[in-house]
């Protein structure tokens, strides 16, 4: 498993948030890097591919939807 800093938010949830912010900021490098790291820590590739439909996709739990929505709001409105 890659070395990552511990934080209040689970690493899988953090990677979902990082990828969402990377997509919104059109940072291809960031999206690729965080998607790869996310997959190494257990986030399925399909979740990264389905982030555009996170609100309705059955691939996400309610908590994952909240985290992605928070990343979206903080990236686009703050």
C-alpha cells in the first residue's frame, strides 16, 4: 500500500474528492495521479469513471456522494 498521510477523512474518500476536484479544475495530471493512487488503496476504477453521475449511480454510497458533493461545492463555489 502506498504511503499516505493520515487524516480525518478515510483515504478512499479523500481520493474520490481529489479526483472530483481535479476533474472540475481540468487537471489531467492530477486526475490521473489521484485515480491511480485511489485504485491502489481500493477505490474501483468504475467509481472514478462514473463521477459525472455520482448523484444517481448505484456505484456510490450515500457517504461517498456527500464527500463528492462537498468537493464539488468547495471547488466551484468557494
